[in-house]
């Protein structure tokens, strides 16, 4: 293990990144799948998509205080010139390189819109346009409505306000989304901001001394619009289960009741393989510095029946593969259920579906997701008791095509002799790895806990034997404790590292490879190494912290491979520091439009201008 590997992150750059004009745009194609829906399903998809995209107005302020203003600026500039960007600079003659700066600004705008804010969804690092302040002033003066570019505000959208709040103060109330500290004279008040349509006449004390109060109504206006769209969608559901969880979604958004959202998820997991799959709510806690408050997202997608059949075969055989996991193997006779004390027994196999995203409104579009993700809310979470769904976003990535403009031509960190093979097999190896990551990584494991005073989910009189120490366990979760609260800011990284390791562990199973007919074990492990090096882009040397949970896990796996693989993987440090950050393609999504009772789908040119136009026509 090279001792100075982490320090190479400094050479790769940790400060705010400039966005260069050579941005690659990759379309998320879905037209064929949309055409396969019937008229009612298209109407359902339209209203749900409207609800999803409206959620951007919640995500922007969660990302940063200035993101909403930047978004309005971009939209106003687009409308002021009707998308003919050259008109903005036609009469600007006193600023050098105005054409090049305009190109850089448009690239920045497209990257901003794709990340739903001015921080990368993957890595959480700020990015800025490669333009001068004089240029920004000049183009904003073209439109009387355009705002000034906002200043750099160093604070978290999860803890707004002018008075800084400490991590110890945050720990006092862990269950609600946003926490604000205010000071009046010598007194301090902590305001817990709860997302809901409804508001209260006055704050509700959460403690007897009234220094912590609950204020409902955060994002009230946007949540009302989302709720209205969900009500419209409920008129076109395929089954009563969909109508029920949509109503529960609405009740959650209107009241802010977190238990109602959990109830909606218990209903949602019963809607197996619908033609149009959806997911809504405050889901992923990666960006919260404390790791418990979640970012909003809305996903509307169409099921890929052919690819789903392959995944269904994997689910059918899942018990066989789960039995080979280290905490299950040879544990079946040591208490607990049929999988031993460290693995849960679900009454039904989880659903696993391949989907094509129609509207994926989130700061990061994952290749696969395991939902519901509610472990930050309660120890007795939905996944442990009611089950979960796995989905693979089939149109998120595409097989390598040397003729496609969005396909990579090189593979940084890979030896030149292996680049072509790596590119040819990367898509399939990654697809299989993430499939295992979601189903067997996030979908397995059991939290041993005292669920309520005196009630345990294991035999407290004869505690399970730890497979690590060979002795009975001595610690477990106490009532009210959650994994995110116990492990703090490393909790999500630990979970992602565990899921990634399961992916690399099970990908060597011959029976699993036979299902997918692809033998890409070597390429998968090569991808683990590349992912570990790319992770350094999101390591912040000055703060000694990671900007993304997955990357922290990837780097941990790289270190193990370098230290324990007996020469299987080697590293040339001299070459690493010479490699600059590589721009990842940004993703293009289309839009749905309603004319009377007819819903149509519109695709856009895979360019930065196409990305901006697609957002302008969403009217969020």
C-alpha cells in the first residue's frame, strides 16, 4: 500500500471545480418503452412525472442557499433569448472572449441542472462557471428580470440560518429533516423545520423548557403542488394498491407525519412489477453532515419486461446465494431463523425490476436503488419488517459503442494494454456488480436490537456468537437507536462499502454468472480498482473527509486489494498524479406533455442546449 496515496488527492484537486465547455451529454432513451404503455398508464405517468420534477424546488435549497437563485437565473436567461443564446452577447463588445465565455456558461448551466444544484451530486463538491464576473453582469443586464449571480455561502442547506449550529446541538433531535438555530439576546432557540403543506399558528415545543420547537410548513407551497399532481395521478392507477400508497404519500406530504410515509412504503412494496414504477419522498441521507436528514427525490419509470425476467431468476435463487454470505454460512444452527441470527427471514422474496427512468429528479441518478431507504428514521424500519424493492435503471448507462459520441475513448488508471477490453466489458460487469450490490448488499443483514424495553429480536438469554470474535455478542441497538445515529458520519460509507464488498464477493459464484451469461470477474475487480482511484477526486484533503459515501467504500476496497491480493493489482503512483479529473457525461432526460387526454413524449438533442431547454419546458 503506497503510504502517500491519499495525498495524491491534492494533486487531483479539491477546491471548487471549473466547468469546461467540452461536456458530453448522454441521452436516457425511453421512447420505445413509453410507446408500450396504454392511454391510462401514460396519463398516470404524466401526472407522476409532474410531481417528480416539481420536487426540484425542494432539492435546490437543500443543496445550497444559492441554488434556487442560480436556477431562476438560468431559466430567465433562456427565456429572454428564447434559447438563442448568441443573442445574449450580440451587443457585448467590451468583454474579451465573449463567445468562449458564453459556451462555458451554457456548459455550466447544463451541469448545474443535471445535478439539481451547484454541487456535484456524486462527491458534493462545488463547481463554478469558467467565466468572468464582468461577463455575468453583461448577460444578466440583457434581461430586466435576471438576478445577480449569488455569492459563495458556506453553510449546509440542512441547517439554515445565520447562527451556526454545532454537531452536538444537532444530536438533540435526530428525526426531523431541517434544523435551524436562532438567537434573541442571550437566549437560544432551536427550530426543527418539518416539511409539510400544513402550518401551525405557533411553534410547538418539543422539550419542556421550550428551547427546541417544531415548525411545520417547510417547502409548503411546493409540497401542495406535488400533492395536487399525485391526486390527479390517482385517477389513472392500475390497481387499488397504487391508489392506497398515493393517498398515503399525500397524507405524509400534507401533515409531515413520518409514520405516514413509512405506512406508504409498506403499501408500496406490495405493488409488484407495475407497468409504471414510482418512488417519492425524502430518501437519501448522504448529504446531511450528521447522516440522518434526507434529500428529496422523485422517480417515475417504465418497467423493462425482458430485462426483469433475468433479474427475477436471480431473486428466485437468492436463498442459495444468501446462504454463502460470511455471516450466514455455518450460522444456521446457532439460533435465529433459517439464515441464522445475523440475517433476517422475509416471508416473501424481494421484488427486483429493471426499469427505464422517465423522470428521475434527484441530485444523483443511481444505477440501481434498494428502497425503501428508511433506516435513519427508526430501528424498526420497513425493510427489516415488510420487505423492499430493488430496481436497476436500465437506461442510466449504455453498452460501450465506439461510434457513439458519448462513449469514452480512454480509461484513466487502466494499463494501456487492457483499455479496450475494459471498455468493451465495463457496462456488463458494472451492471452485474450493481445488481448484486442492491439485492444482496443492501438487501441482507439484520440489526440485532432491543426493539422496545425488554423485547429483543434475538435470544438475549443465549446471545449469538460473533463470527468475528468467536464469542457471544456484547452490544446491540438499544430502543430508539438507529445505525446512522450510532455510527454518525461513517454510517452510510460503511453500508455502501459492505454492499460493494458483497458485489465483489458473490460475482465469483458460477451459478450466478450463468444467469447473466457474462463472465466478467476480472473486469469487475479491475473496475473496483479504478473506482477506488476515482474516489480520490472526492476526498477533501484540507478537511480530511470524504464527499461521497460510495467513494469512501470504493477506496477502502482498493486498499485491501493492494495490500492483500498478492500482486493481483498494482499501482503506479507516478502516473496517478499526472491524471487530471475526467468529466463524466451528464444525462439527458425527455419530457411528457398533455394535450387534452393525449400524452406525448419529447426527446431533446443530446447537447448542453438540449439539457437547458428540457428543464425550461418542465416549468418547475
